[in-house]
C-alpha cells in the first residue's frame, strides 16, 4: 500500500486519467460521510482509493496492489500538469 497527497481540485483530473488507463469507479464504494468522500477505482487486482475531505485543500490517494498489478506505477505514469506542492503533492 502506498499513499499520496495532492490538491483536492486535482481529483477529477486524476479520476479521468485513471479511467483512461482502464480503472473503473466502483459505484458501491463511492460514498460520503461527514463531509468526506471516498471513490474506489479498480483495475484487475489493483485498487486506488481517492479520499476527499471537503474541509481541506489537500486530498489523499491510497494505492493497493503491487507494481505487477499496476498499483503504484499508475500514478507515477500520469502526465503533468500536477502542480508541485512542496513536500506534499503526489509524494508517497
């Protein structure tokens, strides 16, 4: 399991990029509780959870799966323009 942080406003861009790589948002795992929203996307054995807290500027991304199943590498393969936030943006 690997964790990343990114600007919350980038989550729709990341979700679209993941969908373009074959990831599917699991509707049963898309939920909101107390201002927090989690979207779970899967592709085979790889699972990526996008955690959004509406009260924060930053969002968390958790990647489950080995490099062989496309887990960690998929975020690192996404093209720019993901703006760097010192010490935080898309850092494991």
